[in-house]
C-alpha cells in the first residue's frame, strides 16, 4: 500500500488543532497549500474571547471547550 493512500484519510479538522496560535497558523498554512497564513491582529470580543484575525480573511476564536472555531 502506498504511503499517499494511507495518509489520505488522516485529514485534521479545525476543532482538532491544539489551542495555540502557532498550531493554528501551522494548520491554516497547510490548508492554504503551503502559503503562509499569519495573524494580522487580535482583539477581545464582547464575550471575553480572544479573536484572531488571520491573513486568509477569516477570524478564529476558541469555543467553551477550548477548540478553535471560525468566528
């Protein structure tokens, strides 16, 4: 069995990424075909969550379970 075939089903989901900004950046860069995604700014929303605005045009925050989600 080829290595490519074995790895094909090993996709990672956003909510499975470690709850750190470097892990989020690594995941988003990989999902963006290797083109680096970086944090443009961050702010605290009205619920007290830190929101990270990324260069891919989306914002991300951790939910109540500590998992990343698109905001």
